[in-house]
C-alpha cells in the first residue's frame, strides 16, 4: 500500500535535516518524489511503500543561480556515497533553486 510523506520548510537546510531524520529511521521503498517552491518555502513530497525494507540517503542543495546549483550539486554528489536507484526533484522561487537527490543506500 502506497503512502505519501510531506516535508515543508522555508529553509533548505531545515528541509534537509528533517528529510535526513525521517530517512534515518524508516525502511520503505520510495517510488517517486516531487518538489514545489514558492515565497513561503519548499514542499517536498515522497510517494513510498512503507515497510518495504530499503534504506536511503539524501542530499538537498540550494543556490540563487542555476549555474551555481549545478556546480554545487555535482561537487556534493561526488563526495556522496554511490548508491542504487536515484530520484531527483527541483523547486524554484524568487530566492533561488532547491534540488533534492535521494539515493538507495
């Protein structure tokens, strides 16, 4: 049975912390992710199957410029642990662009 998990924060770093905390204590299969951003913050939604037994890691990147976001994300992904299946979501607002990458651990 599928379920959704919704994260919302006006801060990309808080969004990252909340996502990391949730991923650290659940076993699930993430099927899809989506992000929408507006002047109030970033809303990240995960469609998942609870209890399916997989572990994930995530990285949330933010930049006021799309070219900087690409560089920051690529640098961060090189430092991250390679994993299996990967999912990506991006949202933009007047402050910049927020990118979330979730990898199967």
